[in-house]
C-alpha cells in the first residue's frame, strides 16, 4: 500500500489526489490543509457572486469523499507545523500543492499608506478567509483605484460597484456585506499599464461589468486607440478580439448619468501613491506608449487619479515553505516533471503540483494536466518509495506530535454551522469568518 500526503486541498491538490487513486488501486492519500476547510481558492478566491464557478466545490467534494482519500484540515506544513522531513517519515511520498500565497507589489513610493491594499487582501476579506484583516476597506472612500487588468481586478471592481441586493443571497460574511452596503464609493477606476489587446481579463468577466444595476462603464476611445491593434484587431486571438469589441461598444455609448461609474483606463503606469492627511488620497500615473516590441515606455506625462482606496492586482507569488528548496526568482519550488530538486538532484519522495510548481498561470482546469504529470512521476518512482518504512496510519503520529487535525466530519460540522448562521441572519449560507468560530464548529463534529 502506497501512502501519499498531498499538502493543499485546492484544485491542484484535489486533482492530484484524484489522479493517484484513479491510476493506482493500492494508494491511500491524506489531503492535508492548514485551514480547517477544503477547496483552497475555490472557497476563498472565487467571488461570492460567481455561483457557477463556486459550484465546482461539488466536484472537489466528491473526490475528497473517496474511500481511499482522507481530508485532514488544520495541519500546517513547514514552519510552526509539520516539517517536510517529518512528513517524509510518515508517508512514502509527499506532494506539495500550496499555491502562491502572496501578491506582487508595485514597488512605488506611498504603497504602504493606509488605504492601500492588495486585491488578495480585499478578496480574503469578502470571502471570509480566517487570516483576513479585520475592518472595512471602504469606509470614508468615495473613489477607488484598482491597478491591474486581469480577472481578479475585474472581480474586485465588480464587488465595489455591485449593489447589496445582489450580494445578500451569497455566502459573503455579514461584516463585509454590511460594510459594502454602507459604502460611499461611486467611482471605480480599473487601470492597466498596457493596452486593451494585452489585458488579461476574459470577455465573460469583462461583460459582467456592463450588466451591473445603476452602474455605467466609461471608456475613452482615444486611449484605446493608442493600442496599435485597436484599429485592426483581426490578427489577435479570438478572446482579445472579443474584448476589444466590448470596449469599443462602451466607448461609443453616450453617458447615462448612472449613480456609479466604472472607468476602464489603459496605458497608465502607477508611479506614486499620494498622501492626503496621512492616508492615500490619489494615485499618480505616468502615461505609457507602446514600444513596438510588446511592451511600453514612459512618456514623461503624468495624471493624478483621486482614490481613497487603492487595490493592487498585479499577480500572485509563491512563498518559501520551510524545509523545501525555493527559487526566489520564479517564486516556485525547483522540480523536474514534478519531482522536487535539491541542489539540482531529485529529492526522493518529494513532489510539487499547481502554482508552487509552475507559477501562478492558467485557469482551474490547467491544474489537471499539471497534476497528471506529477502523479506520473510519482508512480514511476513508487517501487523504490514503498521500500521506505512508514506507519500504517499517520494520524496517530500527527496527534502525538500535538496536532488536532480536522477530519471530514469536522468540515461537515462547519458547513452545518454556516447554514445555521445563514438562517439566523435571514440569508442563505453565510461563511464563518474567523479561526475561533471555525475551529469551535469543527471540533463539535470531529470524530
């Protein structure tokens, strides 16, 4: 019997576990997660109003309920938890699927001012991540600037502009719902340093901005026309052509005077966050121009955009896990077809999949072939791995090490508590927003 630990219960971890049990009838998999809740970014990164994507939790759930897969939440790997060396004593193989846990910074003056946040922090707040900062992002803000033009930037822009009646049926935590209901933000600027043909958002996400009640999308056609591909997008991939068609339609539409405005801006590079009474009050941008090689160059002309809330959305980045090698340049663990490399040599029994393996690229489905490659490597190595003696069951050893893992029954207890909270608030399911309430619920049902 091959015993494997998969560290991380997001899509990459769940797909890794699924592929393992599908390809080897004698493997048993423990899926470990530092949180007491499974599903990773599907639970804590997908916007609450995207019910179709969130419904993917049902597919992940069916995998985690497989008879040879066991979920163990509340188990931290690395610093403050179970070191990789200890995991290797307990399992024949360990696959790290820990994602990219932090965000990239702008590296400009004023970035640390109050009112300046990463989009990741904002998403964690409205998604009830137990590590999220307390307190509202929006009180006192009239205008917001979202720096970035990917799908996460579109998500946070939409959440700032969406009316409360559309958010009440979601599982958004009550504190975030209340804060957004009281928000005075009427203008949201979503700003990219390059042109529309190079934006990373999908057309479906983009179009959603135009369907928000009492909100109009404002686009300056002169700014779009700075992009050489705007006049003739025929050479672009279909997705980019569709994006330009949507933007062109908004640019041609007359103003409607809606109570809220979303302004899509391009060819502007942030150079400084400006202070107003000790908080961010505006963002200074430099106008950029295409350099003819797919990038942009500065023009020396500047524009200040008022914003009391600034959210940077310029990409995720992996972080080191104590006890594993790490490539600080790429933000990933060095590997060869998923096999972890230590000083250039394969480290027996250690593997990676997902963003910590390839970087924060692709969509949820991209994790399937990524997991398959890693599992193929692991199963090729299996004859040698099973010669490494491990306990028949790692759970008693984890408990002896002072851990109190949350099993599947504990997670089901959290689900019940969130359903009960929703009923008490006159809503549907409402997420528990902090460690204390999550763990109290989990241990009420842990076997």
